[in-house]
C-alpha cells in the first residue's frame, strides 16, 4: 500500500481558495447557491426544533425522502412544498430577487 505524505495534503482553505479562482466553479456555485441556502436553512431550523426528517415530512404532508432530497440539494421543490415545510418548521419565508 502506498504511503501518503500528510504534509503534502492541502488544507480545506487552500482547496476552497483554488476553487474560488476557477471561473467555471464560481459560475456553477452561483447557480447552486440558492439551493444550498435553502437546504442549510431547512436543516438548521429542523435541528433547532429537534425534529427528524420523518417528523418534518409528516408535518409538511410529504415523505421523508423528499425532505432528504431537499436537504441534499437533489430536488427542485415547488413554492407550495417550501411553504408547507416552512409552516411545519414554524418559520416565515422570505424570498428576494436581486
């Protein structure tokens, strides 16, 4: 088995800095950022309420797999679904178009 030189590994900050200098990466990131923000906010609110994905799904009238896909940015939820999730999390929605 080949040994890995740990000193040659880059830190997360170094990797992130490299990615942020890549125009293709930044273009894709700007497209995905709203999904990331939605997922992050759902996870944060759900954990704050100490709810499982299954509990949130039940309160929002959907399946646990749908919540999982939203949290993993593998879904394109409708505004209706986002509203039901927000209501289940007892939190308001604020949309901004810039």
